């Protein structure tokens, strides 16, 4: 039963679940929903959009891994995290095959600012146009690492980590929302209970400006009825609120990890990120054992991933 899993099963599930989701989405990124409806993804594919072999993950997982490794070595060191992002850009650090093949524009610009010496919390863009999903896609390790902290502390850390690449309050709030939701799942609350509790916490924690002014962007989530919307109203775009909505929608409606991530990929558009975020949440709930073993088996650098995840989970378990 998903409700009785150990904490470590949930932690591993979230980590592996995010990377697997990413890899499922890479070959069909930028495809339309109509294309996916005609030719739905039903398992691991290769090549496609970036001509990469099966099991290849994108910048989503590379930057998530930067976060995992930084949080393993340091409780929270934003300069260290920022320099890992710089190494991803300049050295192809933590890429699946030793070569960077994808990065979002806002993330690229922010990492260039980090590279030039801008302070980490000042590097992310702050325009309303800077609300892509580039910080949301890598924020899950923060939720896993700090799930036992107070909600106030958890969202504060999430906001700070978001600001390295995405500094607009909307992106920060989205990261806070996802971390609150994932923390509830880590503690064993059901997706429905986690969703309801997250909405209560969000309203309580974000009552003051500038956060209060951003809440209307989250109305569909805060309604408590996001899962009742028709599929055609759920977007697979790279807008941060759309990605958050899609991941929560699919978490609430899915009966298995595979169901959740395949539905995410088949929304089309930003398939790797939607599936990465959805896969992280679904992985926390369904656990590592809920992820198909044949999907795990084809992941690039699987042995290294296992080592990195073991070290990360060990730090959390010893805290």
C-alpha cells in the first residue's frame, strides 16, 4: 500500500521518479498534443527530438542532480549550488553522456550571471516573463531534504533556491507549493490529503505582498478541485503554473507511477519537464517499487545515480 511505505522508499521514489519521467519525455519534447494522441508514448523511447539514446535525461535532471549533490555535501550552500550550475553550462557537468544538449533560455541567462559573479539570490530573472518552469523542475530535492522542517522554513529555502535561476515571486511561490505538497507525501499523507493541506498552508504562508498579489495565478489549484477539470484544460507548456497544475492534476488522478508519467508526456509540448515534475511527486507517493524496473534499467549513468541517491538519502536518514 502506498500509505504504508517507508520514508526511504518515498525518498528514493521521488529521486528516481523524476529522472525516469524526464527520460520518458526527452524524445518527444515540443511535440503537440495531437501528435501524442495519434502516437502516444507507452514506454521508453530513444532518439526523436534530440537524437539521444533511450534512457537519456535532460537539463531538468542535471540541475536536479546538482541540487542533490550540493545538499548532500552541505546543508544549504547557495554559492556551491550556483557553481555546480555553472559547471553544467561550461563543463557539461552531470550530463548523461558528457555533453549538454538542452537548457532553457531563462536558466541559461541566470547561470551566465552566476558565472560573472552575481550573488546567487540575485541571479534569477525577476520579470513576469521569467516564469518558466526551470526552477520548479529541480526543486524536489529541497522538499525531500527539508521535509521535516517547519512549513515556514521549507518554503523559505525553496524560494531561495528558486532565485538562482527564477526570481519572480510567482516562480518562487510555485516552488514553495511543490515543496509543501511533496513534504506531505513524504510524511505518508495521501495525494488528496496532501493537496488539501498544501492549499491551507499556502494561504496561511503567503498572505502578505508580494506573495498575495500572485495568488490569483494559482486559483485553479487553490480551488481544491484541480482534478475535476477536463484534460483539454490542462496545459503541457513550459509556464511554471501550467507545469505545477499538470503535475498536481495527474498525481490526484493517477492509479500508478506509470499512469502518471505517461499521461504527463502525452500532454505534449514541454514533455520532459512535465513528466519530471509529475514523476517526482508520483515517485514519492508510489515509492521506488512502483517505478517499472525496465524503465530504471535503461537510464544513463544508472550506477552513478544510485550512488548519488544513496548518499543523499543517507544524509536525510541520519539527520
